[in-house]
């Protein structure tokens, strides 16, 4: 856009074309804001023609999980009782998006009130996996991962309370970054409604979903009011010398084999790989324990490493029938929840495919405050492994 090779209206037309062609079959959006988006895109192009650049996301089609309040636009949380709930003010992240020049194309579908990891249980209908409609897309931010994977928008702002942003990203083959707890303002998540559980405000992290770590870094910079990401290849803020390869994660044989192949490909990153154990067993739904463990200066979770690497998923995504039988946490958060508990930054990055052409993702995580390092690692990983974003076949068929 800065080189005048594209326009906000052109990008929006492409996104809305994908929404019109694909959303009826994938159900990624609860609300599509066509008129608002066209008004914003027209204004963005007029500003760019006059030499005004609003910010890092000027003219970029974005969507927001339907957990975040949007003034004058219904915000439901996937809950039927909130069908006509129309907030009068924006969540903090929505204001950040607008300030950065983003174009809002709509509100994405989600597991009802964020209470599960499948996105099957939404009062606005289940979200459909774009790689295999017989399997779940993950959740609770399932609509966002599907929308990004299929080009209905270029990025989304979501929530991740047990891994609920990273899990659907791994299943749908996109990237999700959950920064250090408190780094992005979480106010305005169903802002006038009490949380269903006192642990939720401590566990729920605003997160960013996009196709690549580079895209995620730009959106994160806009939301966190940080300097823009440097051009690739970026110089990491602090060289990562030791990468802990987690050994005590939960995984099926197929996930384990894919992860081991991924680790063996990291020689190009010029890091020292060491075995590491993650504090999975310490994480639990307990307000006092969360506060105590986050503030405990004696903890040494990253004492010998700069960051850690582990699979995002414990198993390939279950079928719809398997998920309904297993319950609302059918996509296991066993490999993700500890980062929410401790407030660690973590990013899930596409890393290849499992059987049946199902995407596979890995996570980089680090101590609180190491967000730039984790982003740099993810960007370096994608360049070193040469695995690029792959579009689901359904998105091509759906718009032909």
C-alpha cells in the first residue's frame, strides 16, 4: 500500500469476496460490517492519497473476536441471550485497531462465552474446519483462525485463556501470538458483564492471529503501542543461545513424530538445543495460586534457557462426533494452559502437516517480558524451515 501497489478498497473487496463465497459454508463470522468497512476503506484511501498514513494497519482488513465490545455493533460472545447486545463504547483493542488505521470487516464466531476449545458450541452455529469439515476447527477463537486461513481478513484480535487462540491457529495452519499478560489492554471483553469465573480475568490474554509471524509482529506492535517490527530478517533484541526442547509434553505418537522431525530441522537456526521440562503440573484454576506463582522470584522456569519449544496440540483435531462425546475441552489445552497460568508470552507457528493434510503447529514460549525475543524466534524459525503459509483448498474452491 505504501508503494501504491494496492489500496484499502481493493483489499476490502478481496476480503468481502471471500466472506461472501466462504462464510455460508464455514460460519466464521457472526456479524459482517460491510457498510462500516467500505466507509473506513474509502477514508483510508483518501488519506493515503493526501499523504496521511494513519498507522501500521492503515487500510488493512481486520476482524475482531465477538468477545470484544464494538460501539454500535452487536457483541454476543456466541451467546443467544446477547443477540441484541449493542455496546456503546469500544474495547481498548478495538480503539487501538482504529487508531492504527485498520478496516473492521466483522466480528468472528466463537465457542459460546469462550467456554470450550472446539467452536462447535456457538448459539450462532458451529464454526467449520476449512481443511476437513468432519473435524473441529479448535476454539474458542475458531472463527478467527478460519477467517485468517481462508483470506476473509488479514488478521484478527482474539482471546486466549487456556490456549484458545493458539489451539485453533495450529489446527487451521495460521500463527497466533499471546503476549505477556497485561501487555495488551484486555478491557472491554463483554465489558458490562461479570466474568463467569474469578480466574478468567487473570488467565484471559488478548492475542493476535495472522498468517505469518511477520504479520503478527506488525499487529502486535500496533496494539501494544511499540515500535514497528523491523524488516526481515530482523535482528533479535537479545541473541537466543539456548533453546529448551520440552520433553514432558502430552502428545500422540503422530504429534510426537512430527515434533521430532521439526526439532531435527532447527540446525539452520544456529541455536543450542537442550532438553527441558515445562511446569505443566503447577498450572490450575486457582486465583491465589496464580498470583503467588506469578510473583514468586524463586521460580526458575527459564533459568537455563532463553526460550522453550513444544507442540501446540496434543493430538490431531478430533472429529465432530469425537468432540461432542468428549465435551467442551475436546481439543486438549495440556500443552498450552501453563503459559496462561504464568502469564508467559507464547506463539504457535505452522510447522508442516500431519496425516490427511492436517496442519501441525509448534510453540515458542519464554519468560514474561520476552515478547520481542519470542517473535524473533518464530520469524527466524519460519525462514529457517522454509515452511510458508498454505491456503486451505476449500478457500480456493469456494470463490471460483
